[in-house]
C-alpha cells in the first residue's frame, strides 16, 4: 500500500525535479497529482514512464491525499498550504514561508530526523534554503564529534537558484557577448551575470547582510545547534546548476583533518573526493544530477586553535530543494504514516 502524493508547482524547475526524484527513488506512490497555476493548466509533465497533465491548484481538493510537496513561492504557499494541511494532507514546503516558525520543523533528514514528529503542530514541514541544506549535511557529523563553535562560509551559487528566469538570463547574456548587435540588460539579477559574479542574493538587511546570508545563519542554528555562530557571504556565479561553498569551521576541541575526512566518508548523504593533486576535487558541473553532497579540500586551518577548512558542492535543485523534500516524505512515511 502506497501514498497519494501531490506535487504543487509541478511545471517549475524544482517541481519537475520532485517528480523525477520520486520516480527515481521508487517512492511508494498509489496515486499522484501534478498541480499548477491556471496559466500553466494542462501542461504535461513526466513522472517516470508516465505523463501527467497538470490540474488547477486553485480548485484542487486535498482531502484524502497523504502528502503535498510544495514548490511554489511564498505568496501562493501562504494561500494553499493551510488549505492542504486543514484537509489532512501533510505539507512539505520548499519556500521560505514556514522555515522560521518555531512550531514548524525545519528538516534535513541526515541531520535532525527526530524533528519529523513536530509536523503534528500544523501539519506542515519546512524544507531549508538550498545553501543551508548542503552545508549542514557536512556540519552535523563533525559537530557530533567535536562540537562546532563558529562557521565562516562563502557561497558560490548557481543561477538555477533563481529559477528558470535566472538560467535564461545567463544563457541570453552569454550569447549576447559574442553578438555585439544584441544587448541583454540585467533583469533577474542586479548586474550582468555572464562572465561576472554578484555578491548579493536576495535583499539587503539593516546590518548590511543579505537575506540569503541571514537564512544560512538562522537555519543552521535551527537544524544543527542554536549555539553555533555563523557568518556568511553569499555570491551568485555564472554556473547553471550546482552550489559551491568554501567552509571554515572552528571547533571547541581539536579535530585532525584525517579524522574529519574519515567521519565525512562515513556520514549519510556525503561523498568525499579529496585528492591533493590537480583536479582531485569536485566542481559544480560534476555534481549536477547527483544525489550526494560532495566534500573536497579538507585541511587544517593553522590560523585558529581548532579549525578545519573544506569545499562543499551539491546540485541545488536536488539536495538543495527537490531531493531533500522527497527525503522528508520518505522519513515521514517510514517513521510516522507507515503505509508504504
């Protein structure tokens, strides 16, 4: 016996990935519905070897459905997620709307699976920000061993994090550089993204940080440990898929780089590729389409008493969004609903 699953926002990048991953991981599905806004109504999407026709989110009745994976923005989520939850359908939301609600669990299954039972508060579970998700997968097993005091992270985030419009803008601007008669001014991003990097993701806050940087701070504390100090600089780079992060970690006690490497090799969801030779590390283009979070460049930081540096790369449409949502659904089914 399987589950009745709804994917909300099925025509977007993340929604399509959710459908792909549900099929790839052979999630026990008895029935599946693909929902979209009226402007995308009737669009066909793939689910394994099946083709689904999208239904109208506005008129859909969530009664009798087990889980709804939401991949729409906060505004639409604010309207439809409470309706689904009230109808008894557990919402797994990819937007930022519910991440900071103390009554709603924010889950990365490799890190805090025990939080799944908090779904009962509002029948809603939050999926973290893409840049946070991959980082905490690496932080948690190290924190369990040596307790993290402080994290300094710089991100190199792909344009797919800004959706299809971001990917189109990079593509169009890149083509325009080789065609002087064409001009593609910035629209989705604040400055030209082709052959450039932009040290701003989301809006600026009063303290000078951006909201993306603030998200990494708050979400890491909620998922791993509220005592961890985090400072982040988030940068958009001209890469289509795959977020990269340079992470500096300061521990309360000494952790040898070799032991850190061994811990990460044994940790769930992580693949360590760390050879001290040219090309002996993973770049974002190599992680695209993969489930794993890849860790490279593990080394001691001699500038602090108990420090480690590492390089972290993951497919942001997968672990940073769709995969984590499906893993939450798997955890919910395994630990709570127990139908599959």
